[in-house]
C-alpha cells in the first residue's frame, strides 16, 4: 500500500491534509473538518498538526494542515472503507511497555 507524499519540514517528516485526502479518496474540506473534530488532547494536536496553506489553481490561498506520522496515523484510524482498512492492517503493532525493575542491594 502506498502512502501519501511526505516531506521534511524543520527536521520532522510530515505530510499534508491534501495528500491524505487524495490517498483516502476524501474531499479536502471534509478532511479539514475531521482534523478540527479529532478527539485528542490539545498537546497531541499541537505536536502533530500545524495549520498551513497552499495556493489553488486561481492563485488563492487555501487552508491545509501539515501532520506528523503520529497525526496521520491517529487521523487515519478514524476513517472507514477499504483503503482505511488496508491502512489499519498495515500499521505496525504497538510497542509493548517494558517495566524495568530496580533492585536495591543491601550492604
């Protein structure tokens, strides 16, 4: 399964809401609404979604988001349909939490 086009912005790998909309065959305005309506913490939103813009064919500035891999994954998990199902199935499993035990040695 191919993924949306990615770029590196300030050392962080990102994609745009336009690329994600194209990848999932969604209207860009619907995708913008989906990002705005995500049920996540404000901290997560600030770390993973940045408001941006692009110039449309008429040269008019239009809104879009740049998003990190984590933002893209979180957003994509809420989508439905065949492409969304393939996307979810292709994600790597979560990293198991490892609890380190600290032993105190007595003298």
